[in-house]
C-alpha cells in the first residue's frame, strides 16, 4: 500500500504532466479555431448568439410629481412609499394643479 506522501507526490507529477499536455494541445486548438474563423468569416455573434430568455430590463420613465409640500417644496409622484410630510393628511391639499 502506498503512503500518503508518495500518493501526493504522484498527484503533483501527474498534475504537471496534464498542464504541459493541455498547453501543447491548447495552442493547436486555438490555431485551428483562428483558421476556421478566418476561412468562413465568422463573427463573435455567429459563435456566441445573444441569450434567449428574459429581455434586459429597461429603465422605467420617471413619473412627474403629483404632490408638493408647500413648506419645503419637496415633491412626490404618488409611487412608492408615502413621504412623512404627506402621511395621515388629506392628499388633495398637496395636489399639484395643472
């Protein structure tokens, strides 16, 4: 039965051999791919088409202000959390006319 130390050394030697073989093969593969791309006039989009699925999120348009605090001039569009200056008050008083 092999010892742990001997097995670790064997793993290290095999790892080094595998990395060397990969480096040699990688150069050949890259050269072949470049030749094919040049031969057929391929582009990045031909090789890696856009992903399907959910489309990219688009920014929502900014909503126009609907309410204004007459004291501070702060505005609120009516979207999201109600501001403190408008909570528990009659919103009709703060409506922006027009």
